[in-house]
């Protein structure tokens, strides 16, 4: 009982027999079967029956699941896919390096090339330190702030995510000790008076403030900084001798190749990169200003794979191509085209769809239902028809996405809104 | 003035002009230039003038530095190189997978294949959880022990190394808070009475005991477990409800493909793998017993690259080939052949060279000089002639190493002992 006729022929919803069979095997040898965001018990919050669990191949803007269902992918591996899956230029650079060496007893000099490129590219980077996880970079940043200031406390912004190390988890999470989070202070984003009070109250004991460049948290509309916010935070940190750490793991290189702090018109002391740094090849980086370089050198911090050469080659190719494409401008354009179209499609069916955050990392919410279940239903109908969105996490745009992909996405989204509308005759239209 | 004539023509020591030039560049854009073990300021403790700083290519048992000097490599990238650099079978499996997908929004089913292989291979593994760093696995193990027992304290063995997370660093290390190590208890290896006292003293508050399968620490002869030690530790952990965590990151798959706990005749509750798991492809794993699986599922623990498919393909190829080769037996034979030869060569020049630990991960020390400087000199002369040893860290054997490599190594080691002897006429001979 669609109120608005679909613009294209109805699609046949996907089924997931092979994914389910593989998941049954997974459950017996892997905790949760699949863990993290991709896990069926948390993260995506797509009803399981509408959820592919395993992929089989990927290329450009798309991946195919184990049942060979095809998806236009708006999650991009939760960030790493920034140029398109299996980008030929990045893969060729990685393959060339792999024919020489990867993990060796002493590092390849390509590590220096990559550090020089980052220092040339990122406005707040006087140096780069490489690791593997985004959390390796945020942990090093916090340790550096503490070592440099000989203070203990770290200010977090409510709604934060900085990885899974105990220091950045919550007190009530399993396996986390109260001692490990005892020096954490919390304040709301965009609330300068509260930050001023916190800084005054703990004068001389705050080592660092760690924050994403804007609030791209889960289960809530994403929030951009108010005019002057970051400049005021920068001034407060300077006045109190607090190290300002920007966690650009998620947004990095999608807003501005010079760093998301540069995008918002301020300069971090330390900035953490990971996901988009090498188009899926495994590397993260902490960059920062000259005055903190010796402190980083003084720490005991290394790992088995941290100087592997192939990800450095991939990272150089990725940043080079992102510059050639002026990718952040492209992401802004594609993300705006998509979210504008999705919002219009929702309105045609009497729904209010809110798109928030930067268009390159758009967050979606159907505002007509506070329980968010309506939103989950709509996402599920999209996923079952080949558009991989997620329910309560920001999405990601990649450079392989085309306007044709967006057109097809809008057709499927339109059909999905119609289906949700039909199955909820009790809902009032918002127009 | 060599007292024993060299058995081969003298070699010309290497020089490192290109490495030094690259290091000068590195110093300006990377903290320390090179960090960790590979760094010139710590780790290897080879006099810098005898130290290549950057590699250019690697194959089999060898790598070449930036000045094209060739090395027989006994460090194996500090462990990951277990089959030989650029092993053709592993690289082919990785390349096949890379043509399909690597990091995608949902995992590849090859993750399940790898977990099943580990469960089949590792005696104490009922399940596997994959991450990136060895430290990701040790951190997850400690969090799991705390969550499962609802206790706080962790017992460490003096001389431990479990990665660089704050919880496993020392109180006096920069960037580490007293709160983060406040629940750590310490005991000596092989000291059962002390462990019994510690367990009694802290009855009901110890969550876990984390230990390497034997003490392969730095700056000291490596120590194997005394007969019955591990069986007694296992019984004590059972009696006190303490989770027994084996950190097999360094020794794993070099002593026994079923796990180093299996090698020493006991069964861990949790066992951590990394280095040798995929011949340099970037993956680590926590394995463990069924009773802890749900606890692992309950933790908030994931990362951007943790389900990347290429390292899983490489890991499957690596474990399969290690089994085909019966690699641990080969490592034992090659390591024994090498260390026996080195000890004899030392004796010919009047030095006492002590080889300790498992032959597959041999640790060397010239015992005639408590300052260890004589040992550093000898290592430096070996490195400058194409045998890459290190000074105060265990070494690693890989499956590409040949008896011809060992013969050449012994020739160079012999020459190096002669040079050190000549430059120290003041030293008394030990025979």
C-alpha cells in the first residue's frame, strides 16, 4: 500500500544462505562469530535477516557478499576504502614494494619518504611516527601528553571514541579497571564555559585534551563545531599548558588533506591518522609539532610490524592520488548530492530524514520515530536491495563512487521508503 | 695480531654511506629517526658505525641494506620472517586473496578458515580472535582475565615483555601512570615458592598470570623452565582460580606448532600469537579455551584492519607450510648446528660464548666480559661482514636458512673473534 508509486521496477530482496552457513561455522571458532562493528549483535543494528555477514570480493565502490549479492558500499570498510576497493594505482605501488621487501629486521627507507610526504601534506605535522591501529596513535598521543607535561589528567569530549585501549573505555565496560580511567575528565562538545570551568578546576593537572575534529559519534546526529569553538579551545589549551590532541582517525583526509584541524582553522599539537591513510593497507600515524618530538623519542613504544614497507608504499600512492583528485572536494560534492537526494526521497514518502555531519561522512536518522526502529527498518530494506548503509554510525564516501551509483542508490532508497511506509499505515505523514 | 689464523681470506668491512644519509633525513621527520629495537639509540646496541640503518630488499634468509651490502639475517624482522623473506607460497596465497578483497565493510569468510586452522593446530585453542599487534592480543588476554574473574591483579614474571601498552610498562617509564600498573604483581621465573606465597598473600584478588613460555628477555641469558615448573604453575592457577595466559608472541610456532605450552607439557587458558603467524603479513591472534569465549565476546574490542583478508590467506599458507616442513624440528637442528659452531669458533680464540634459550631463538653472550662491551664488539664485526646478529636480544631461525648459510656464518664469526682478540691483547685467554 505504497502512497507514492516506486520510480523503478520493484527489486527482489537478497537472501543470505551462504553467509548464514559461514556464520554458523564462525560461531564455533570465533568469539561472537564476527566481532566489532561488523558483528551481528552490535554495531550495525540491521535486523539479522537483512544482513550479509561475509564478503567474497570488492572493487571500486562495491563489494559482493558470499551469496554473490552486489552492494554499493557506503561504509568503506569503516573508513579505509577512500579511493575505491582495489584501487589500481595503490595496489600497483604496493605490489612493486612487495617484490622488494615488507617486514625486515631494519626498516626500508620508504618509511622516510612517507614521513616526508606527511610532513609536507599535514599542516600541523613536523614529524610522523608510524604504527598499526588508530588506537596505537591515540595511546601514543596520550602517553606523550603525560610525559611532556608530567601531569595525569586527560579531557575527553562526551560521545568520544578513541579506540579500545582500557584508558579510553568506560568504567562500566567489562575488563576495564577504575584505576585505568581514574584520570579521565569529561565535557560536552561546543560547551566552552564548561571547558573553562574544567580547566580552572583542575589547573596544573591536565596533560591533554583529546577530541575528534567534530562529533561523529554513534546513535546521535553528528555535530559540527560552532564558529570560534576550536579557536577558543586552542587558546585555552595554550593558556593552561594542555596538549591538544586531534583524533583524526575517522575523518582524516576526507575533509582536508592538510588535516581536519586545518579544515576547521586551528592547529593541533598532536594528530592521529589511520583509516584513510593507505586505502586499506595497514598503517596508522601520529603526527605532531616539533616541541613534542623528543618526548615521543623518550617513550618505549614499538611493534612487530610497525615498519613494514608495503603499507608505506601504499600510503604514498594513496596521498598522492587523493591530492591529484582533490578528493575532499569530490567527497563534499558526492556526499551532498547523495544526502540531498535521500532527504528528498524520504519527504516524498512523508518521512523526515536528517543528514548530519560532514557530507563525506554523512550520518542519517529518520526523525519520525524516537525509537530508531523505523530507521533500522529502512536501512534493512536498502541493504537487502544492494545499498549498504548502516543504522547508527556515520557513513563514508570514496573516490570511486559515481553519480550513476548515487542515482541507483536513490532509486533503491525510494523503494525502501515506500516499503517502510506501506508496512506502517498507522504512522502520520509529516507533510 | 690474531692468535688463531683466519680460516678464510679476510673480508672487507661494509660501509654505510647511503644508510647514514637516509638516517639524516629520517631524523628530521621521525622521532629518533628509527624507533624501537631497530633504532640506533637502543635495542641492537651495535656501535653505530657498524650498523646498517635501512634495508632495500630481502629474500629467503637474507636482506640487503641501502648500500647493497648483503646479510645472512638472524633477526628475521624480530620474528615475523619464519619461512624466509618473500616466501613464494605465502606471497602467492596473499596475492590471490588481494585480487579478491582485503579490508571490506564485512569480513571475508577466509577469517573463519584461518580460525578453524588455528583451532586444529594449537592444542589449547578452542577459538581464535584476530587483531594486529602482539600487544592487542596480550591486552585482550588481560582484559578477559579481569572480566572473567572480576578481580584486578595480574602476576608478571620479572624480565617480562608483553608489548608497549601502559599496563605492561614500568612505573618509571615516561608516559606511564602509577594507576596503570598499580595492580601488577611480580615474581621470578622458576621460583615456585615465591609464586605460592604471592598467590596466598593475594588470595581472591589475582585475575591472571601472564608469562612467556620461557624467559627470552634482553641483556641476560635466556632461561628454560625447570622440570615440573609449568605443571606446578598450572595447578596453582587452577587452585586459585587464576587465568593462565601464555604470551607466545615471540616463541610461537618456532618451538611447537601446537603452541609453546604444548611444547612444555601444559595447557594455557589463553595464548597470544603474532610474529610467526603469517610470515610478515600483519595479523595477531588470541586463542583460548571454551570457558572464556563468552567473556571475550562481552568485551568492547575491535580495530579498523582487524578483519583484513590478505593476512588471513598468508597465515593459512604459513601454518600449512610450517606443518609440511615440520619446521620446529628444522629450527632446532639449524639452531643447534649454528650455536655449537659459534661456541667452538669462540673457544678457538680463547673466548667463552654462551648460547642460551631454545636453539630456534638462541641468545648469545661472550662471558669473558661482564660489561658486555666485548660482545658488542664481536657482533659489530660480524654485522660489518654480512652476518646480522644483535647484541642483547634473542635471535630467530627461519626455514630458508641453509647449512651453507651457517658455514658462511661460522667463517665470518671466526674472523670476527680473531679481530676482537687482536684488538684486546690485554685479555687473558680462557684456556
